[in-house]
C-alpha cells in the first residue's frame, strides 16, 4: 500500500510531536504556515514537517488530516475543511465533547470520513508514549493505526461509534486536570495560614497524591489556557449525561486566572499561587 500524505492542523506542542511520529509511515506531513505563529513555524521546522502556504493545498494533497488545536477552534477549523470538500480521512483529535465531535462528523459528511480521536498522555518526545484512542469506521481507524505503527504514539480502537474516543479523553481529563486545580487551592489555603509545608508532609504519607508534589501547580498554571476550555467541554459532556457540571465549570473558572501564564516554563509555585489570588 502506498504511504499516505498527512496534513496536521496545527503544529502546537502536541500536534507537531504527533505529526513527527506520523511521518515515520507517511510520504510527507504537511502543515499550513499562513496565519501561524513563529513558535509554530519553529516547532514544525524542528520536527521536519513540510510547509504549504494555503489550507486548500494541504487538503488537496493530503489523504489523512489530523486536527489537534485548542478546543474552541475545533468546529471553525472543521468548517473550513468542509468548505474545501476534503474527501480523505479526518481525525478529530481535539479535547471536545462527544456531541461536538458528532456534529463535526456530520459537517464533513459525506465527503470526508471522520475518525474520533483522543490523545491521553504527554506529547511523544523523549521517552513519552501517549495513547491515541480511536473510534469510527473500521477501515478508517485501521488506516490511523497503520500510520502510527512502530512509533511513540500508541493506538487503541474503541469501536465504530464516533464519540467514544472523545468521551474517554474527557472522562480522564476531568479527573487529571481538576485534581491539579484542587491541589493549587489546597496549597494556597494552607500557605495563607502558614501550614503549607505541613500539608505537603501529611499528603506525602499517602501514595500517588498530587498534594505531595506541588510543583505540578506551576505546570498547571502554564497549561491553564488549554485546560480551562477542555474542562468546559467536559462539563458539557457531564450535563449531557444528566450529571452535575458545576465543579468542572468552577475549575475552568479557576484556571482562567492563569491565562496570562500561557506556556510560561519559568513559573514557580510561588508565582502561580500569587497569580491565583488575583481576580
């Protein structure tokens, strides 16, 4: 079978690294440079991706398109792709709720075949090996499994129903991300009363407690601009299931206080907690 040409929308920290893994089994991996930041361009160049000027060229040349962007942009991006009548496999791999994923699938039908995807884990750099969960038509998911064979991106097919992969991703994100927000609140409260070190000592007596590793708070603050919208999506998924969404919406609101710390790798725990007390 001929190697496919793959398009990545867009090469963020996760998207670029995933695209680089796809390049192992692809003829080429394309990205559209128009409107993208210098940071995106640097990432794409570092991972050896091939630039094109227009989205139309990327779509015309690609057999498979992978969408990995901030959740809020997912539908607008899919709408742009649908306007070009893309007729390949479209992997909707954003952290969005199942209803939105199904809406995107309907938007791109009948021209494109949509595979629902959810990435669980860190970007595949160094020794990190995230799993890309997939759901959708068997022939289409098989193509994505083949695309990432023998790479740092593991794949797992959940079935043929679009929405399953999105649901798993958000169910996991609901705990993983909210638990870190709760750590920030707990440490912040303890610090106000001068018992933050004692709190960490108490937590360290238990296994697998984020409270015993509060350095995660600074990392959470740097990622808040992405995690907040993801938790809003998860809250929508809870509401759609008849479950109370308020805790996740509150966590998203808390994360919004860190929006100006976007991707700040120099942030300390003290910096993060100081920003949290500012409305």
